C-alpha cells in the first residue's frame, strides 16, 4: 500500500486541479444563460456535481453512492458534514438544493455567485445569535424560491470519529418552516478528508433517512436529529472499515 501512495497522491492532485478548472469552465459557459434564467444556474451546478463524481471515480478510484430517497418537494435537509464531497452528493441528488452557508463563500470566484443565484443563504458564523436571526429572516424572505433547504446542524465539517455539538439553528428553522426535515448521514470524510489533497479509493456514501415530520419541540427534535444522523454515519463508517 505504501508503494502506491505517491501515485494515489499524484492522481488526487490531478483530480483537484481539473475539478476547479471544470468549475470555472462550466461557470463561465453558462453564466449568461444563468443570469437570464435561474434554472440554468441549477443546470450548471448539477453538471459540475456530475462531473466531479465521474472524474473522481476515473482518476482516484473513489466511487460515490446515494442511498435512501432524496426528497423532491419543499423540505429542510439536515446533514452530516465531513468534506466538500457530501455537498456534491447531496446537491446532485435533489432537484432544487440551496444551502445555509458561511458568508465568506460569497466572495469565492464562480462558486459564490452561483450559490447566491440558486438561493443559498449566507450567514456570519462569528456572531451566533445575530447569525441565527439573520438566517431565519433570510430564509423567510426567500420562501418563494422553490427548493430543498440544506443545513449542516453542527455548523462545520467534522472529521470521522470526532464529536461536535449540534446547534440550535436547525431546530429554529424546522419550527419556523413547519416542513418535514430529512436527516442525512455520511462516511465521505474517510475518503475525502476535510483537509489535504489525498483522495482514497473506496465507496463514499450519503444516506437520506426517513423524514421527521413537523410539530416536535426543539429539544425533542434536536435529540432525534442527532441520534439518527450519528447512527447512520457511524454505521456507514463501520461498513467502510473505520474504527474510532
């Protein structure tokens, strides 16, 4: 295994370079259509997601799988976040995904503009109380945009085996929206870590779980959400050979 590691690292670097090049090319080619019609912004983003999955498998041997039933209607999706790959898999599996995202990403070339165009909601994570209120106001003002609102309840990428608290923002959104919440577990961090270039061969999975219906209190909702996401993610990681 050690002898093939340098080759795997080189293939991973090649993948990363061409991935960002593809982001730029797709973004520029569909820029004017996306300005005219928001649907082309979704087309650009979904095309990029499809390309990432294809090139990832081709260059690094990392396969991807989406399990469960991705929601098609107006729902809140609350997902485990381990790396950029779970963003790709979740967005590519739903028809009109839009994320709660950190405000700094607005300034990212290509990515930031398209994120705003598809209806993503930027928040300032450094001011927790103000960020929650701003997030809820922005979501409410954008309620006319159809789509699946995606939030990461832990607020950041969390490496496999690391415990991090679930934050109250997802419960407040769940209560405000009055919609089903679909939990999502994942093991992608085992193969595409939150930092570094190396992409490992295997099968990275995101799993859409049965929806949590509206009407639960904040405490009950948060306990159930954390229990179901963590159980799914732990099972997927064990399946892939991970042991804490």
